[in-house]
C-alpha cells in the first residue's frame, strides 16, 4: 500500500513544521524580549551598562508587582481596573501614617507607628480593598469590569480626600518619633541590586509556586476554564475569587509602598492608568483574557518587554507620542499571535491524539 | 371526515442519510397526511430528528426525493423550505426575551424597505391576525419575556405560520410545558388542522400522542418500522414496535449482593424560583453495590434531583450518606469529600475544562487527597493516580498533558468519570452518562459501572433510553413531572409499565 504511507510521511512532515512554528510561538515573548534588547543595544550606546539596566529593571518592578497580582484575576476570566488607584491610595495611607500618625482625638494624642507596622498595615488595607472587590463581584454578581471601575473611582477619590489633593512629603520620618527608614525600601540595596528588584523576583517565585503547586492555583485555572464544571467539581468558586482579588489588591499595595518610598513622597494621582500597563504585560505574557490559560513567567517577561520598550524608546529619543503608538501595536500583534498559537496548539493536540 | 378524502401533502421517498461511520436513515419512505396530526416516534437515535431536519431543509439527504403536493422539491435551506410552506418549531425556543412579540415574529424578515423606518403598523397588524388564528389575546407590542413558556411556544408556531406554513413540524413541543399549557397547545393544534394545516408531531410522551395524533409513524434504527392510524392501536403496541423484540443486552452478572444503604433520600422537594415544583417529594435508597437507574423524559426532574443530592440547589428534605446526615448547608466540596460525586449530563457545559490538560481535568476534584504538608500538590502521586485511571478506564490519550478538547466525546466522558473515581466515592451519580458518545464507549461506561458496584460503590444513573435502563440497573426508578412514579426491581419491570409510569400525571 503506497498511499497511506505517503500520506503518513506527508502529515508527519507537516506536523514537524507546525511543531516548530508552535515552539516559536510559545517562546514568542522570550524571542520578542531578545529582539528588543538586541535592537536597543545596537541603537542606543551604553544600553547594556549595568547602571542603566538597573534603573530600567527598577521601573519594570513597579509594573511587575501589579501585573503579577492581576494575573490570577485574569486567569479566572476577570479583570481588576482598580489596582492603579489602590497603588495611589496605599502610598497615601503610608504617607499619612508616617507624617500625621494615627490621631486619637479623645486622648489628644497621635500615635506614630514604626515602619515595621506601617508596611503590614498598608498591605492589609490593599488586600481588604481587593477583598471588597471580590465580595461585590461574587455576592452581588457585579461584572468584574464594572465593579472594579467603580472601586477605581472610589479609591482614587479617597486618595485625593486624604490630603485634599496635596502631596505628602518628607516620608523619611522623624528620629524622635522612631518612624524612620521608610525610604530604605526604595533606595536600599542587597548585593548591589535595589530591594525592589529582589522583591519582584521573590513575588514572581511565590505567585508561580501558588499557581503551579497548590490546590488554590489549580482552582484558579479551573474557574477560568469552566466555572460551571468547577462548581460541580467541588471548587469553592466564590471563596477562590475573593482571594484572587485580595491578592491583586495586596500586590498593588506593595507597589504603592515601593513607589512612595522611592520618591520619599506620596502623591494621590500616582498610578493613574498603571492598570493598563499591567494588563498589557499579562496579555503579552500569553495569559488569555477569556480565562483558563496563562503563566506567571509569561507575565514577568511581558512586564520586561513593556518596560524595556518604554525606556529604550526614551533613550533613543523617540517622542512620547510615538512611544504610545509602538506600545499599542506591540500589544495588538501579541494578541493576534496568541490567537494563532491557540489554533495551532489545538490542531497539534488533535493530530497527536489520532 | 372519511379517510378516503385525506390525501398526502408531503411525501419523502427513499430518504437516506449517511454520516461517516453510521447510517442515520436507511431508505425511509414517509407520508404526511393533509390537515392531520402526523405523529412520529422512535427511540433516541432512531432517526426522527434527522428525518425532520431533512424535511425542514436544515440538512440535505444523502439520497432520496421529497415531493410537495406531488411536485418534486429540494430544500437547500430552512428559508427555502419555509418559502415552500414547510416550517419547523424546534424543541429549544429560539426567541429573544428583550424583543416584543411582533419583533420576534418578524426577526430577520422585517417589514422595511431601503432606508425607511420599520413598518411597525403592518407588523403589528399581521401579528394580531396570527394571534387571532391561535386564539390568543397577546398584544403584539408585549415583551416576549413577559409571556409564559406555553405562550412562547405559540409564538414560535406563529413565526412558522407567518411564513404561510402549510406543513408544520413540532419537535417535542410539550417538553417544557405544564399540563394546562399542553391542553392549550392541543386546542391550537386542532384549530390549525381544521384550517388545513398539516402537523408533524414528534414526542416521547405516548399518552399525548394518543390524545392528539391521527396517524402514527414509528422509526427504528433508521428504518421505517410501521405506520398506522392512532385509533387502531394502543400504547403497548407502540412500545413493541419502537423497541422491537431483540433481547436486551445484559451487563449485570447473575448473582448480585448488596450491602447497607449508602444513600437515603427522604421527602426531597425542590421548588424553582419561578414557583415550579421540579422535584416533588422524592424518597428512595441506594444500597452499597447497587446500581439504580432513573428513567424519565426530558424535564422529568432527573437532573434537578441529582443537583439537589450534590448540594447545587436549595432543596428541602433529608439526605443521608453512609449513615450520616447531609444537611442542606453542606457545601458541594464537602459532599464530594464525604464520598458523593456527580458526572454531569452536559459534558461541554458542566463537565470538562476544555483548555486544561487531561491530567488537570482528572484531578481537580481530588487535589485534597494528595497534598504534601497539607499545602503542596504531590505531583508524583498525582501522575501515578492519573496513569492508573487512564489505564483502568482504557482512555485513549497520547499523553496526560494534552488538552482535553482534543479528545473524542467518549474519551472526554471517561476522563470526567475518572475525575469522580479519583475522589474515591461511596456514591456515584451519573446524569445521562451515555449522551453523545459512541456505542463502544457506552459499553465501556456500563462495564465500568458494574465493576464499581462490585467494589461496593452505590451507583445512581439516569437515562431516557429504555434499553440502557434495562441493561444495567438492579433497580429502576421512574420520574415524571418531578414525582417518583415507580420504584421496581429490574426483574419485575416491564418496558410498557416503565413507559406509562414515565408519562403519569402529564
């Protein structure tokens, strides 16, 4: 029999070609990162100097905190638009606690908590705002987009109200009050690298571990893939969702602390539109907005692509307006490639199966 | 009206429909009598739906010819069939709740020219005429969502009539209707036949067919089995013709021993938010090692009963699992951990996680059983469990890491079954486990049910296929309109008794 053999070899060769393409597509964010780095190395003198690299990665870290936090939300097919506002608000809360303290009018005193208390308090507040999002979404069945759009405005407004729109300056604290050291978070270094960069990698490792190795991580993916099935399989859908938004809020609070510490000041308008950059990083990293599919490493690489692109273009002297255009094009191309990859992957799976 | 006067409005000659691997229809001749209710019946997979889809232009036959008023016709689409006066009302309503009655009826063929606005006056006039024909006082501007299900069904009929339908195909029109709504529908059908419209009526409810039908056609395994006048026949005859006399294949070994009851259900009642009683005061037991089948038609409450058992619905009643009470507030995940597990009916909607791997699909319900330090998933144990399950259920899969949507329906179903088995259930619930899977996989599923029961697991499964229920149940429950209408051991069960129990109270 000649034909079946021929057919088999033909489909095998097609398969290997498809597989190669699939591999390229799967590694696309990596490849894009290399291309971008290569491009800027060629175009910008001194692009790979350690000092400029460290500055770039420091910028990336802020976006990475937000992007890592929101990845779980997006994997459950949700969205969180409030993270930029939570970042700003939490920075303001930190500023308030350091400069004004907790005022107790009935006793006529103000308590100035130490930095070791300020940071956990701010993180808890960020987590609580996230939990409120999750609660509204699950309990009252509000669409995540609308719910977090609402909390975005509320939280941003609250940040403005904290200071009447003013900036809290002088966050280094007062030695007499024992609340110094806040700026260490932003300026301190370990083995020559700023804390923010270490924090980014640690956070990525923790989130990746949760995603891959824990029951919670599996449940997150299951909810995004098919919520009905998840319910029937005994996943506590609402509980998991509340946690997912809590993590997102927590990460935004962390970003808020780092930003205000780096600036040694907190301004209520910090973080406007940061959520968009975070979403872009997640999507670039191959996480599907439709849910059920995504990776934490992908998100981290996505944040690097966006960050390097932005800083590289600045160093090249490209106008801010063109930077926006380039970023937009990159995001759209990434999503088109993602669709292509899905189709190919499905096809490859079927071929492999039969 | 004498029989000699009735003539044939539509005729199909030698219709065959061949799908890769199966013959859905084998040279079927079919006649539709003018101005009569032509009933067509057959088991699932007998070919009724395929035949109707061909007559309504949804599908084109592999071979055969269709005559309308003795003139040969071919329908390339439903629109084409409609222009010849053949309309079909599908089982699921295709209506839009946010549009008015008139807008629903004229959807896709609005009275409008060029850039002129919609001619609402004309649409409403025609709608009012149609409503008069159906004897309904429904305002054309009424929002569809405000109508009862029965009225919505009539709007579907009105849609077909708006196309000047001469032949009207009704596919299980009563499956979602209450008793009074069925009466209303029957009145409308009688009116329409008096107006000269010919009706083709598909239903599984035999009592209904006897009440409304004039002519009956029975299909079996893609062949025309028999034709008769309803007044000449009775229910047992229909069952005989439908099922044939082939011996029912038996998956159960001769000697079966059961243990103590695993599942005890007492006075279980579920009322829907709209006030319908979906499960009505149901009580039964399932013993360890026993396979209990629930037979019933669509909408009999089987799925709802299973959902109550798993805690997905807010029910009233007592459920006891292996001697300990499960109260209403016990969450689904806790019920699963205590040994109750469900294989849902709609695999696509409620069963699989399409873009997740086979392995993840399989272990999602039982992750809690394989944790290191109560936190981390033990991946070695997981891989082992998946491998054992794949072997044990003979799932054809090249690698457990493959996405489940690449698998065939039967293999997907086995993965879902594997998921429930990995939770180490004491009580396994399977809702229509053989829906949409091929015959080989069906056999595998049945054999698996039997071997599980021999390990002492209680099995409760539902089906609307009589042969299946006879093949694997130790005991048979029949549900009808939410009530339990029969609870018999298999040896005492007869097919016609089950069929009439499934139509009780309808």
